């Protein structure tokens, strides 16, 4: 996006279902699982580049032997750093003990990271924290093998404070009020209770303490533990957990907000945040990779049994549409087509903006992630041009000459690469005037492809804050001296904060919100702002289920086009010579393009969980009260 937008995160899980000797014999390496984990994490580096972590579990080791290994990094290239550390450690051990050779039993006993169960994570630090302590996976340790818990996730909880207070009421003393720690401790609490109950059962049945351990592992009911733990969770999540003895789970929120996919055969069970990651790394077809159902957990027992268990009652599915517009890799077959459709569906609005003058219009895109929707836009434009040609030929078929026909057929939709980002340019000066000048040069332009009578149409994934558009892109495009600059967003206007994983926490940062405020002032309707604040304030102590999103009233007075025009006015400046227009996708067309991902709360204010309404009201009150604070 022209405005950088972060979100969290990506997960990868691999469970080997065969003995390690099998992979050594078939694939020629004892490190098959580690290699697959590296590929799965690297293929998801788009989901987080602030930190990465890896954990592994060895099955059936002798007491006194380390069976859990974990490595995390917040270096500039964290995935590479994680696996560099793993490789160096493994190489050191092999160099010191060359006699280990091909003995799988000895390799497993002496070399860290070799095991049967692996969990990886990549993250963006949306809260501004990027210390190593914030990097997943998190580890809850115990001398009881079953009570060791490793957790990593792609989630944000809207009610962390409530969850934290619940833990305190249970007698715990959590070390920090962070959603991952809080969720892990809650799962850990019910895991402890379940293990102790099973131990008492085993004791009553005459098992010794040592004999009870494998029985507990077999009887441990992961679905029951998750159901108790998840009772009060409010947020979007896909969380993965490993237990020290070898059970594993991946649990998805009831609205399916955050994505999770899995694949299973007789060799492996794998989970990732994106489908094509699994397709590519394991060379399997599209239809072999399935979604984890909303409200369900994929549970992999230590004995290899795999099941899908409903943990919470699924609600209306509201999978995040930003996954389709921007976040997920475009190599997914469905996502690729959906992004093309986003471009195709917005063509009528583009034609209106350019007076249907495709002959004098150049189409392009910024940034590279908008390339697929650009293809869709251009295909639709070509179809429009072909229809014009057909109509002309039919209307003039009696007078057409070879020369005029050749001229007609030679007319094409004009496409150019007009912007190239200078990735090495850094704005190192903090003084506003100097810094603004540097920001304006983040992109280079391609000169000589635009004529003075031309419209320049630029498609972007979305427009969030508008900062880069105002300070860089529009100024840069104006240097090409077009008649009109049309900025096209393949996403609708972003009007509300997100609280489920995307870094959009403050209303005043959203250019659509600022445009609506400006219109309210112009039309002497600003009293609506005071009224909305009063209604939000009156709900401050309501239960989440009773809270209503009153912030929608800020936008109710205006059409989408009125807000778009005001955004264009705000993002332009006196020195811009070209006419500037900004076009946004409609919500209806977004749903046509992405029919399986209907989560649209950032566009409509229709939050899929009760906590969302509380968050948007809190964000509005923060704005009104002048508080520079996050709403969750």
C-alpha cells in the first residue's frame, strides 16, 4: 500500500507422523522437519518481519534429556537469523560428535531441534514493542511434561483487561497484561487442572506416578481444555499450541476472522496461515489444503490421531477481507482471481472519472502488490474498448476502408510503469520541512510517457492515512504533467479502526474520518460529533454485548462520493496543477469479488464480535478527548 500497513502474524506447524528414520531414508536428511519449517516461515515473511520464532519437541526421550528447544529473533532479518542459529548449533554438535553419523536415535538424543513436532511464527509489532520478550512462540514451563505449553498465534483480543482480571481472580499473578501471555496462562490454568484430575484418577486406579504419565498423555482432552479457556475470549485469532509430551492444536475464532489452513497425509500434518504456502512447500494441489473451521480446533494427539473439534459455536463467518485485498500472498488461486475482480469491478467508476476517454488515459499501479488488481482493471478497460470498436464497426460497416479499420484496431489501452520505489532512500532528517521534501522523492517517475491531454489512472490496494499520497505520490505524478490524476483504491474507504490484528487503532489517523469531520464543519453539522461522544460516553460501563457503534453517525450525512471528493481535496495541494480525483471500491463490489471473506468492519463499522463496538467507541472518545492512546 502507499500507506504502509502492518498486521500480525503468521503461523507454521509441522507434525511428522513417521519415525525419523523414514524421512532420512526417503528424503536423505534427518532435518526434513526443520527444512520444511524454514520454507513455510520464509514463504510467510510477508506476514511479519519484526520477529520470528521456532520451537520443536522430541517425543519419548529419557528423563534428564532436553526435549523442548526454542529460538527467537528480532534481528533485521529474523527468519534467516533463527535458522542461522539453528544451523550453527547443529553444526557445532556434529563437529564435536562426528560419530553420531546416521544413527537417528543418537542424533535425536544429542542434537537440538531434531524432533517430531515443530511450531514457527513470524510477527509484526503492532503495539510498538519489538523486544525479544514479545516474539512468539511463548513458553510456559513445568517439570511435568504434560504441563509444558508452547503458544504462538495470529491474533488480537479486544478484552485483554477482562481476561487478565479473570486470571487474577483464579489466584494467578501474570507477569504482564499482553494478550498472548494472558491467553497462554488461561489455557495453562485449565491444563494444570486437567492434568491433576487425570493424575488423581490414575492414582485411584492403582497406577504409580511414573506409570501414570503416558496414561495422562493419552487421556488428556485438549478440546475440553480449550473450551474452558476460550469461554470469554473476544477477538480474532488463529492460535497454535504444543504440549510437552507431544499433543498439538490450532484453534480458530468463531467468526473465522484470522485464517488457518491445514494439510494431512500419512507422513505429515501441517498448518499455515496461507494455503499456497502449504501447496508450494509440500507440492500438493489446491483441493488437498483445507481451512480449519471457525470456532474449531485441529487437534493432533501424540499418538498421531487427528481430529477437528468444535470448541465454540461458530457465528456468521466474517473472515478478514484485507487478507484478500493485500495481506495474503497473491499466489493463492482464489486470491489472485479475487484481486483481478476487484480491479474489474471498479472500472465503471474510473470511466466516469475520465469521461470514458480511454484513448487519452494511461493506466498504472502503486505499489507492486496492486499489480494483480491492475491486471483486472486493464482487462475490463480492454473489454470496454473492444465493445466500442465493435459498435463502431457495426455502425459504419458500409463505409469502412482497410485504412480506417487498421487505425481502429491499432487503438489499445495504454499501460505504463510510471512509478518506481527507491527502496534505499531513507528520511534521516527530522525537521518537518526538510523531511517532507525527502518523502516526496521516495518514488521515481518514468518521464516521457504522459502527454498534457492525458488522464493518469493509478490503482492502489487501499488508502488508509493518505500521508504518502499527499507527501509523495500525487506530487510525483504531477511532475509528469497529466491533465487529471485519478487515484483508485481497490478497497472501500477505511472508516473505522481494526482491533483483530491490523495496525489501525486510532480514528484520527484515517483519512476518511478526517474528511467526514471536515464536511461536518463545512455544513454546520459538527454538533453531531458532540452527540456521538455523549452516546459513547454513556456506554462506557456497559457490558460489551450491550454496546452500540454510534460512530457510524459521523458518516451518515454524506454519500461515499462526497467523502471521496473531500479526501481528494485534502490530499491535493495548491502547487498541484492536475485535477485530482480519488475513487474507492464499493462495499457491495468488494463482497462480489471476495464472497468468502465478508469481514468488512473497517469499512462499515459492522464488527463481528461485541468487543469491536467497545473498541470503536473508545477510539472515538480518545479522539474527542485528545488522548494519544490505543483503544485496545
